[in-house]
């Protein structure tokens, strides 16, 4: 079993204690600084919160059933999620295109999950985090015994994924704003350099930067970085 990074978090409280544990988990998720760190915290918290969970992962699933793991508690999760389904079979996660939850009670004998039993993973609880026409983002809990996830696990899992989705959106917005600020400052520096070098005003320097970006088919921020780096090089 994966070691918890949050040993002080209750394993599976009920009632008011469950609400308190979910609030605590939500606070920890919102303390993360980037989408990647939010995903990493989410899989660790899944093992602590969801009854029966021993391992967890978050992955992106494409329409053709290709799957890429974004965060995982240990290597057995990567092995489980990076494997390709057998030709002619529908993996269990294919159900998530039409329903928010997909379960495997026992991977032995389940045609869409046979590979899991070879990894020692018998039970699966997979929940949608995000969905659009092209891809799904999915949180999945795994256990080594069959029928490990009951109605309590499903209830906690769905509540928790709602918190993860909100925290992930917040982290994404924060990262985008930070990148926008950095890009603005960088473009401002490049514009100032062109103003000095080409003896033009701010508007003319910026227009020149934009035209060069289009002509060279280079992103504006990348071109600005080149100009600033070249100016700073002795």
C-alpha cells in the first residue's frame, strides 16, 4: 500500500467527521500552487479518504481509449493505466463517456479489466473529474481485494472529486494568471529594448514585435525572450 503523505487525516469518518475530513482535504488541495501539485495531492488524499482504496491515479482518456497518467500513488497505478486495451474489447473506463462512475468489482473474469488482475488489482472505482467531446479526466481508486468499494466509497468518492475539480480549476487559473503576468513583463522588456534600439515609440516597437512574430511563426513571448536574452548577453 502506498504510504500516506497526510497521516493526520482520518481514514474514513462518518457524518459530521466526514464533512470535517472533506473540508480539511479541500483546504489541502487549495494550498497547492500548480495543477500538477493539485493532482499529486488529490491521488494521495484519495487513498486516505475513500474506504477500501489502496492506490489511486488521475489520467486523461481520449476517444480512441488511449490513456495518459497524470498523477499516481505508486508504479502499479502507472502500469495499470498506461496499458492498452486488447483489440476488440471495451475497457471498463469506456463507460465513463456516458456515466460519471465506472466500477470493476473483480478484475478476474471482467473482459475489460483482465490486465488488472495480473497486477494484483482486483477492484476499481473510477470517477469523472472533467469531460468534453474529445477527452475525459478521471480519478481512479484501486484495491487488491475484490468488491472492495461499497456505497460509502462511492459517496465519498463523488464528494471528493467535486472538491478536486474545483481545486484543479482554481490552480489552473492561478497558473494562467501568473504566466500572463510573466509574459506581459517579458514583452514589455522586449518592447523597451526595441524602442531604444530602433528609436521608435512604444506602439511602433510593439507592432514591430508582432510583425516579426508572425513573419517567423514564433510565439510572441518566445520572440520577446530571445530579444531580452540577447540584450542581456555581454
